[in-house]
């Protein structure tokens, strides 16, 4: 059975789901040792250990090739499926800027519909 890393326990002062996710992702980023992606395992990323925020920033860059994004997401989702816990938080944290932008856009559109 694969080792499943625990999700960090986080004291929170908010219950907004994306805020909670941001707190959890920051906690994963500050872990010792930090969670990293093996860039050599992902075509198009630098062949070194990459912090999760580095991966997030590289994937968010408009110049990042689609093939690199696809390979990185396949790697990340594979880790989350195999290990859950921290890697699930890692995937969601890397997706957080897009999730936040989409939620703001949807909420803005909803407020104009009423």
C-alpha cells in the first residue's frame, strides 16, 4: 500500500474554501523539508528539485508550453492519486490562482444577473 502523507492540521479564522486552501498550501510550502517536484521527471521543467510555488509560477506563465503543463499536471495528479494528503493540497494550491480568478468571475457574473 502506498504511503499517504497527512494533510497538515491548520487553525483557521475563516471558512471560505479557497481561503482555507490558501492556508493549507502555504503550510505545505513552509514544511521542513519542503515538498518539491522532481523537475527531471517532467518534460519542459528545469531538471532539479522545484518548490511547489516555483511549479505554480512556471505553469501560470503564459509562455509555458501546453505540453509542459500537461506533463506537470500528469505528474502532480499521479502523486496525489498515489499518496493523497499533501499532494492533493499541492495540486489544489497550484491551481488556486486559476480557481480564485474563475470564482471571482462567476460571482461577478452572478451579481450582474440579479
